[in-house]
C-alpha cells in the first residue's frame, strides 16, 4: 500500500475502521492523516488524529491498552481504511471491548429491553465514572467516599427493597430493586469483580441445587 494513494478529505483525514484481527469485531472508528498513518506503520501500533483536540494520539498511551497492527487495507475508493489489530485491552474509553455496544436495532432480538445488555452498559458506565471521576456525578461521590459509604448505601437500598415487597407496592419494588442493582454494580466495580465472573458462577450453579423434598 502506498500512502499517497489514499484520498484524504478536506481536513486531510481518512476514516479508519479498527477491527479485531481474530474475532473480526469492529472495535472503534477513528481518523488518520498522513502523519498518524506513517507513525502507525513505523511503530506497528495504532496512531490517530483527534478531531476534537486537533493533535496526534497514540492509542493506549495513557491507559496501556495499545493495539498491535496486523494489517491495513484501503476500500475500493481509496478513501477509507480498515485496520486489523490485536488489542491489548478494551478499545472504548468506557472500558468496553468495543465502542459499538449500544444496539439501535437487531432483527434477531425482541424490542424489549434486555436485562443482561442493560447491566453491561450500566457496569461500563460506572467503571468509566470510577476512572474519570467527573464532577457532579453521584457515582463519583460514592467512589470518592469509599467502600464504607458504598456498603452503607447498598444496605439501605436492600432494606428499602424488602419494605416495598412487604407492603406489596409493585411500583416501589421496581424502583427500589433498580436502585439496589445499581449500588450492587458500584460495589462490584469498586472491588474489581466483573459481570462475567458473576455470570460464570451462576452458570456453574445451574442445575446443581436440588429442591428440598
């Protein structure tokens, strides 16, 4: 591939679709100019041009989640790039494996909200709050206060869930159970426990518990 063959836009950029070389999953969409592409070829790791910051950035420079380049291809019009990589960690700043985790439409699934996907998005959002600590965020407040505050809030929400159930208040039970799950996920993130580990443990238990006779 000759760099000079790439047709750049008016800003001197070409979109670069980054794909996992093994799974073929699309990880992110970024932009490259001649300099970032040249550095990518020289170093064997992805470099991009940040349109918001107007500067070059090396993927993983601060997080350590670099991407080793396996192959770079041009599309038929020579104005877009496909970058196949072996990622060292998640591609998304939220901590997700891919930036494309918000499903707008899926012919093969029902339109109702999926609890597993919802919890995954919630976990990724809370994990990003732990890393970035944005001001004014309640989640940031919990992490700043520490484990004792998180446990206290989890206990309070558990009690309120029990009260709602005891009072046979369906709407209150839904609200309190949602608050309980949120605070439980905060605790899991704080302690570094992933949803996959919880899922694996539940799967191991499936069919192993006998009903009392």
